C-alpha cells in the first residue's frame, strides 16, 4: 500500500469516528482523530458532545493512558484543523505541542474566521510537520453543518419522494409514493436533526405527526408556518407526541405546554431561519410540499437533499422540484431508489 493510500485509509477511519457523534455536537463540528505509531493506532477519539473534549485531546489522552512513551513519536491524524483559541475547552494546538507531537495530518482547514489556517501556521512555526488535504472533500462535507451554523442558520436537508415519472403527489390529496423501507430511512433522518419543517398546506392536507415512530430515535421539534391561523388545533402537528414551533405573526392562538409560538413580522426565509437557530434548531429536515421545497431551493438555502424515487407512475399530479448539485451517493431500498445531493454553493450568510 502506498503512503498516500495509508493516509487516506487512516483519515477515513477518523471520519467514521467523527460520525458517531451525530447531532450531539450541536453547533460544533463533528471531528475525528487518531494517533498512529509504526502503522498501529495507539489512540483514537472524536468530539463526542457539545462543550466537551475535542477529538485531538481525546485521542492523545487515550494514547497517554496506554502508551505514554509513544505519544511524542506518533503521527496525529485529524479531520479538521486543530482549534487555536479557548472556548469551552483549551486550544488543541497547544495540547499537540505540549505532548511533543512532531507530525500532524489534517483533512481540511477550519472555516471559522477565528482559526482559518492560523493553527497550521502556528504549528509549522514551532517545528511541527503539518500536511493538509487528505480526503479534503469528505472532511469538508463532514463539517457542512458547522459551516451553516457559523452563519447563524440551521443546516438544511431537503427530502421528497417522487414517482418514476417525477410527480410528487396529487393536488389536495394525500398519497403514499415510497415503500416501507424508505419510510424507515426517512424516520432515521428525522432522528438526526433538531427540527423538521412542513408547509401550512402539508400540515392541513396530510395531517402528519412528523415523529420517529418507525425508528428508534428522538423526535425532532416540529416546525410549521401558520401566518393565517388556518391549521386546525386538533391536527397531529399540535399533539403532545413532540414539541412544536409555530411560525406566526400573531400570538395567542396556538396553546399548549409543548407548543412555542415564534413571532415573525414577515415571512422572509433567512430571518426565520436565523430566529430558529437562536432557538436551538441547528439542523433541520424540510418535508414540505413543492411550494415549501422550492422556496428553499430558489433562495439557495439548502445544504443536502435526499430524493426518493419509486418505481410506480402517477401520470398526472404535482411535478417534483429540480435541483442542481453534486450527487454524493445513491442506493436502493427494495423498489425505491434514493439519491443524496450536496449543494456546494449554499448561502452561508
């Protein structure tokens, strides 16, 4: 195996470690790290939870507990540039120096203006050999949620199901397109985000619960605009199975301990998103109808999309939205075909 292949294999392991955190890092990035000595991993770690130890520190600490004499002889691999400032934890760049690690392999630079290459420069000036760019695209994708959060808005995932002839439903009528396996996959997606948004019409016509009932995970906060106060209070989106945020311009109608009214003077999408972020919604799944989905697409306010295509045809109905982006992967779930698309030009401000 070439050295490049070894680097890539080890960085992929770091990425896999980072993904274990899921949404527990909240607005912080998912990061994974390993310490390698003579082709053997002697320490590994990832950023497990918001406000707790960073991946580099966790990997170094694990190695110190088992192989204290090997740490300064090892190479550190980390998906994201080490932090350079004190936040909830001390700077990782200083911890690397403190333990005399002489070689660091970094996946991608930190987009945070407080870091933005400064840690790399600092370490190099202190005699540490630093390489950047191993599996860079994959490492950047790993922090796409963090990048959106830096701009003060949630990370946004779109999702819709469509027929083989590209219709996503019938007007004023609920219709199931995807199969049971795809439904479980969607409920898994719901468990990975803090919020789930549907449009007013979808809430009225489909009367969805928006829970993770087909997957073992936490329910997201349900988010729905109701500026005209038209969604019946007996609909499922207002039941007590999960928390609900109602976006409205008039307070008082939507009552319940599990319901919060988010008062907006207008329906400007970016303003709503920034308000939701301030209320703890760091990632959000959009499951609305065509009008809702296209409002996010036209504003270029989406980061990932999951498009589920069934093998059945509808022949008439509501045409599916169209997207421009990069296909990350595709897979089959029995008769359904799922494509994940990345928006590499999403607005972050």
